[in-house]
């Protein structure tokens, strides 16, 4: 596979704790990791487990494993150990790099890489071989395992190159975990552009790291943008923000653009190897090169292209994602505006029925987010004795009453769409976006407590 990897020079490859690490030193560490893996006599297609916060050792083993044709399996270190073990059992890794993991795991645990013989980067294996397995939520809540090929990642990074305008002098913060397809996409954009990848530092806020490390490019979600605007003074060195993971309140977007930042709205998913559409104006932008999009008669977003993942991994076999017609049904609902920009309106499986009327929670959320005093909103359905289900809204914002919210929303929502109650936004959540199913389960309990205390 032809991927022009950055050569072993003194140019900075990584920035770690504010200190640069050159491409020459990085490739030496990759060579050391390569030697460690070769000693185990692993075969192409064997699984390589990676658990932990992003560090040079993890990246070295990731790159070395790819050079040997291994399949990387990055897992979120925040998961409880029983869940981590359950997931590892599903992929049967031959080796793993988990520096802070328990002793004697059921795989060969690798030591931190040292400095191997200086080598130029080796070419990747064949494009159609699998590069990684990524766990993602299935429609029933149980995780499923999406398999990406080297070709998937290559086309994904190529399709974003012209839009991001990444060059060697830029600095891109690895703001998304490698267990998320967005984090892996960042790795490929970094390799393709030869820019400096900045590793996140524990103990520093996003704003502090952006200021200290002179970040130019950043991928983030709305909640991260909100905190960044609150804590970062002025424009700093930021040039381009890639925003995804859900809607961004228009007021927040206006403030960010007012600082001179180029803000790209995007739509993406694990099954399409990260970003599908992106643009500066109009919803989530237009499809990127290598991606095709169509809206079904029922309003569902259908996808295909060179970034469509190789399949769903199930006990060593790959199950196809696309249907017989060649399109992948995303489960997301949306439409194209007159200019060809994608407007995402919600999830098909988030919709519920109230008194015979279909209610799309994301439509209500979009209206609520237009209120200047609301920073975040998530709407779920709770059981109702007469209507079947009714909407309630989790809100993060100013001290608003239910009457305030309903008065504002009445300008845009039908009566049956109006939230029956508001719930306080829960404390800081792990993960990139709220788990709608989990919050729905909690809503009935929280609502009962509020009603018992006369707060609704």
C-alpha cells in the first residue's frame, strides 16, 4: 500500500508534555516495538490489544503492529476491568500493551518500547487487510465490533485532506481516544500530512493545552467547545475546528467563529471510518470524496463508498454492513437542503410515539438549543398512563423554569412535542456524548423524586 510516511528526520512528530519528539526518534521506537512483536512470531491478522491513555509507547506499537499486518484493538481504559476482559475475550488478542494493567493477563503483555535500530518507516501491508477493530454501540445497546481495513483509513484521511488544509508546520491535538474511530482517524491524518501530533496531558484543561502547545487544529464536540470558549482568552493559535458528535448550539458556533476560528460542522460514524460529510456552511456539509449519500423514502440516511468499513467482526468472521443494494442503512434520519448539505434530524431508534403522534427527540433538542440560556439539551421519552410516552428534557443552562422553556418552545413545537418536565443535566459524564438509553432509564426515577419534592 502506497502511503508516503514522513521520513526519519529531526522534524517534530509528537509533542509530549510540551516537548517535541522527532520523526527520527519516533521511528526508532517503532523499530523497537517491531522487534518485540517479531519475537512473538505473530502472523498477519493476529490481534494486538492497546489499552491506556495515548502515549508514545501505544503509538509505537500501533504503527509497528500495522507494519506487520496485525489488527489493532484499542479499548477504553475507563471501562471497568470485567468489561475490558469480556471485550478482549471476544477478539482473542495474541499480545497487548497495557502499562498499568493487572499482572498475568490472558495474552502476552508487551514492555514499553526502547530505541531500536534507526530505520526508515516500512510500507503498510496490502490495502484490503484489516487494520483495526473498534467497539461501538449496537442498536440493542450491546457493543458490536466494526472492522476497518487499511484502505478504509487511507481513503478517509485523503477525503479530509483538502478540507482540513493540514501541513507539516501545523499542530493537531489528539483530543479523541484511540478507542474511538475519531482518534484513529486523527492518526491517519497526522501520518498523511506530516504535521505534529500533540498528545493530551493529564492535569491540563483543554484551554491550557491549546494555549501552551500552540494548537492549530482541533477535533471536538459541543461540550468541549463550550468549555474551551469559557476558559481560553482570545483566538490563541487555533485555526480550524472540526465539530461533530451531535448538534452545536448556533450561539456557541457564532462565538467561536467570532474569534476567527474556521469551524467545520461534520457528520460521521464508526461504520464509515469517521467523517462522512463536513463543511463551513449549511448543517453538516456535503459528502467528502470517497463517500456517497442518499436519503431513503422513509428519511433514513443511506451510505456507501470506499470508507464503508469492511464489516462487523463476529468470532473471526466478517458480516457485511451493506444490504443487497450496496447501501448501508445508518439508522440516522435526515435530508439534503437545496444546496446539497446534509441536515441530520435524529436517530430512527430514538423516535417514540405519544398519543399516536411520532416524536423525534432531536427535533425538540434543536429548538431548545436555540434558547440563549440553554447550553446543552437531551430529550427522552418516559412512560405515561394515558399517552404511552411523553418527552422530558435534560437541560444544562441558566435557572429556567418549565414555564420559561415551554413558552419559548411554543413558537416552534406542536403541543404534543412540548416537554412535560425538565431535569438537571447530570454531573460530568465519561465518553464523548451522552448515552441516550441510559439517560432514559434514569429519567423516570429522577422525575419521581422531583415530583415528590414539589419541584415540577
